[in-house]
C-alpha cells in the first residue's frame, strides 16, 4: 500500500469539501451536491471547497479559515475530495473555491459530481481522517 | 532472593506503519434508498463502485441505467478513446433526474443546523450529544430518524417526543411522504430533554402565539432590560437592553403568526366580527394557557424521584440502551 495519499503527493490537483458525516455519505453515494438555500454572506450559494488538505492544519484552524467558526467543530467529521477543475470551481477567497449555483429546487437536479469527485473520507476514533483502502492502493507511488 | 531478569531488548529498526483506512463495513450514518453512482478514481484511470475497483470505463449491461450513464460520462472525459457508440446513445437519451427527497431534506436540515448554531441555540449541548448527532450509527440508528429513533438516542419517552412533535418544537423534514428527523431535530430533542417542564411549556406557548406568548416575551424582555441595568456596561449591555425593549414592544408581531394556533380563531356564527375576534382571542388565550399548564403537568418530568434536577444527559450506550454520561462543563460553549 502507498505510504502517502494522492492529495499529499500532488496537492495542486485536488480540492476538499468539509462537511457532516451523513451529508458526505449522501454526496458520495449519489455523486450529487444539493445546494442549500442559505447563502454565504459574500459569495452566495453553491458548493464550496478548499485546497487545505485533511490533516494539513488543525481542524479548529480550518473551521476558522473556511467557516469563520460558524459550524460545530464536533460534527464536521467528513470530507469529499474533488478534482481541482478550475473551469467549475472559481477561487473566491484565500484557500476557498466555489462552484457557484442557485439553490436546488425539488424539480431540478443538484450539482453533478460525476467526473469531479474522487474520494471520500471521515474522521476516525483518533480524530484523523480515514480514507478507503482503495485510495491508498491505487496511487502509483 | 529472586533475580529480576533484564528487560528484553527492543528492536530499534522501525517498520513502515500500515495506514489506517476507512472500513467498508463501518455502519453508515445515513439510511438511503438512493443507488450508488460510480466514483472516478484519483488516478483518473477507472472508477470505483461499491468498493469494487474497475480499470477503464467500458459500458456494463449488468448495471442500472443511472450507473451506466455515469460511466459513460466518465468515458467521455477520461477514456483515451472517448465514449463508445453505445455510451454516446445512453448519454443522448439520458434525462436529468430531479434531486431526491433525501438530498433536499439533508440540505435544508444543514441550513437550519447552521442557523441554530450561529444563533447560539445549541450552545449548551454536551460533547456526548454532539457525538451521537455526528454518528447515530454507533447507537444503531441512521438519518433520517423516526420518532422511535429519537427515543432511543435521547432517552426521551414516547409521550415527550409526541408532545414536542405536536407542539412543533422539533424541526423535521418530509422524506418520501413521511415526517422524519435529522441532525437539527435530534439536537433539539436533546435540548428539550434537558429542559425543565415549565421551560418547554413556555417555548410551546411562544411557538403558538397569542396572549400567553406575548406575556412570556414581555417577562423575558423585562428581565433582559433589568439584567442590562445591572451589567458592567459597554456595548453588550446596551444591546441587551435594546433587545429586551424590542421584545416587549414587538412581541405581538414576533409571535402572532397567521398559522399560530392561539393567535387566530374562527369567529362564531351570528356574532359580530369585532366581538368574535375579542372573544376568540380571550378563548384562545385561556385555551393556550390551560394547554401550557396541562402540558407542564403531563409531560414526563425531567426531575428524578428525589426531585433533584437531572443535569446529565441520558445517552445511549454502544448497545443502544440508555446510559448516563458525564455532565457538560458549566457554561460550556460550543464555539
């Protein structure tokens, strides 16, 4: 098994969406991101992602940078990994990228992550992020 | 005297540690009927479907149409040969599917959780409760939660859950035609379970508007103004006083929403509208008051038999049965 994760090896190729465990499970299962109705005060609605890798900084610091401490740190336990496709994700702030989209309504699909999402992880007992075995095994290191 | 044997020598050579991985058998925090869509591999040379690692993007007739369409999309973008003719036909015929009920409910709940968290409504939740909210699977449940799940996870009784539910104190979402609870509902259930019965009755009164609600808000407003008067001063004290005054001045606008049970009653036949309105208001106020008093009597008390206030949440153990955990630190703030 590789000793490093793909995003540790080539950090410029990936972005990360930090979220709750149950929401990440839904996103990873359906490859769809349903956009909520609460807009970011400056950037509006859509899917936010960051180039801060899991474990790169203490989670408290990540939350401060990304959410201005507006999310409960205790339950922000999961991460969705996407390709850093800058035709979709635009830089909106330092370390922050946004796939801008209006809120999803019942009649329309959410954002299609097929071809963008490449992994999913969650924090384990030791609070570090765990990824499926295949993520480690696939990367040619 | 027996000799103590020297400690065994340990090898100083370090062996590379196997990375800890996410086990596919780990219980899921989500109960979903949505089918799994293939995920692109990080090396872009294939996909992963239900832990099965596949090289390339060839079409597979054994999969569902949605899964085949996803593979066709991947082939179009990442296969050196592009999508096959069959895959191109699949993509041409594919219709965009509306977001699932579950996806919409999860997004709406996340909005609400953020709003409540920012407002400070969840500030007193102990860490043990947050752990359950984060992963109810560790206690044998998964989102979306039923009322029975809420009972199991919080330790509340069936009557309590039903009362909170009917009083609209538990936020819920509709999934596939059924009312279900998510993280915000679970967090609120933990808070209500910890609250004294009179506190829940007051929240119920405020929720339903009418004279009782206005009275509660005026009392709270007056207390805020009084607290501000005795506060050390500064901007916070001024804002506190202002909030109290606003609460008292605008309490009717705040609580008397159109759908409020206590706020609007249907005029009785043969009575003038003005008179009916007054009478309906008085009746509804009495009814809301008696309802609040009744509910204060009937909901399961949060005091034990000794009458001492219970300060520790009842939390489910790993086996799913209730067990108490340590109390939250006094004045603990979650952020």
